[in-house]
């Protein structure tokens, strides 16, 4: 059975991004449709899979990470128009039986991602 998971590492402070808000969308013919919102736990992860079993279907998805709000909550002084506000990651799921792990490494000024395991 496949599943979708995520986690975020705060590279500015060298720790998990505990409390960061994340939204998940699935694209259809009309555009992105909101599926769920959550806050990451103390390990910078969702408490469980974002999607699994019958809820994980092939298609295009988007995760949106609220990076600026997270760093501001930690006391970072950012301009009102932060360089990175929300980080959207668009990705495809081709195999409903696979584990898709979408990590984010983020600071107020840079981010990177990859397909994890």
C-alpha cells in the first residue's frame, strides 16, 4: 500500500521545523483542490501519512509550506515582503503502491527538496 509523507528541516537553526503549517492540494481539470492542512510535530513531520491506501491516487499534487510564518514565530526578523513566504512544491504520483516522501530543507532565504524514501 502506498503513502505520501513529508518532513521539514530548518537549516537556519539546524533543527526540525516543529509547528510549521503545511497544506496539501490535488490538481484536477479546474486546478488545485485543497485536501488538508496540518502543523508539523516536534520532529518536523506529520503525525501520519498525508495520504495512504485508497486516498493515494495517481495525479499531480502540491504541498505548500508556510516558511515565513514559521521563522517569524521563532523570532526571525524578516521584511514584510519576505524573500520566501510560502514554498509550493508541485509533484506527481505515478504509482499508488509506492511510498512518496517529500522533504523540504528550508531557511528564510533558500530551500531544497528531493524525492526521499
